[in-house]
C-alpha cells in the first residue's frame, strides 16, 4: 500500500472549529503532515483564513467577507475561536515544521500570498491550490518557485467543466501544475489517478472521511488524502514518513516528468 500524506482539511475540522488555530494545532498533534486552509482578503487588505464567501454561518446577518475589516472578522465567534490571519498560520508552520496547502478562494491574492510566504521563508514547505486558473496563472508569473495545485470537483453540469475533470491533463499543463486536487467522488477518478501519477503529478484527494475509501486511494498511489479527521487517517494509513524533516519536493510535491 502507498503511504500518502494525511492532509488536515481546514485543520482537524471534524473535531475543532474549521480554519482556526485550535483546528490547526489539533491536527499537528494528531500527526497530520500538512494543513489545508482557505485564504481570502479582508476589506482593509489583510489575508485571512476563512472559507465561506459570507459570515452568515457565524452571525445572524451575514456580510460578504470582502466587505469586512480584519477587526470585524476577528470579532466573529468561530465556535469559541477567532479568524486567524495567514501570517499567524505561517508563523505556526515555521515553528512546528508542518507543511501548508493554502487554497486561494479568489484570484488577485496570489502575489500578496507569495510575498508573505517568502517573508516567513517557507517557499519550500507551501503548496498553493485553487479552483481558479487565473489565480494559479498569477502565481506562476509572480512566484514560479511555489508549488501549484489545481482543484477540481465543483457542483456543476457544465460540459466543459465535466470534461476538464474527466481528463484533467490539458488544464494541469496550462498552469504547469505540480499536483492535482480532485474531489473524491469524481466519476472515473480511480481510473485517472494512476495515469496522473505516471505523468508525474502529485494527487491529493479531497475530502475523504471513510476508512475504506482512504485505503482504496492509498492502493491507487495518491500522494495525499485530505480529511476532516487526521487522527482517523493516521490510524488507517499508519506508516507515514515524517515529512516534517524532509524537503517537500521529495515527498508531497512530486516533480513532473520532463516529457509531460
């Protein structure tokens, strides 16, 4: 069986408030190799870790995140926790040695994100992913040294999107991706995973919380399993290299074949 990384989806979000320092710290204690987190920009320009487009889930009258200042966002009660900044998470990653998968929730943030990653000297320990090719193309132009992951699996029946998910290689090449991040329930996924691995791409699958599915994906050779329950993932896939001490490119971010 392959030994993929256990990647904590929004931290250990099955047991702690998502995208908070409590969730990230718990995931690290539970042995996750990498944290997955969502990035947005506040109205006053701060890069903040938050998933939804609005605050509706956390307050009665929801507001678009992009219209809220950092102070307003950090006044939200996220299950007893507060909205962290990207800087706070980068500081935690630098101290703990854990890897990061930062998802850009919109385009226009890649350059600012890369600048902050460089400031914390974490360029070799961070993977940037997005559903938006524009965000990844911006990253490719302004910070080509950072690893890029293409997310796929949105809820749509648009033929062009379904075709891209069924055969992702053209899209992966278009942004010189290092990893493919497909939804675990994509039609035909199990057939495509070995092809993507042979082409030299890492494959980190989201969001997987069922033990049997974790085992199946491991046998198919995925490089990462993104889960809300990292402790469960570690119990199902117990033999996992201590990637905290290894360069990410050797484990979590496979290099693409030169012929791809």
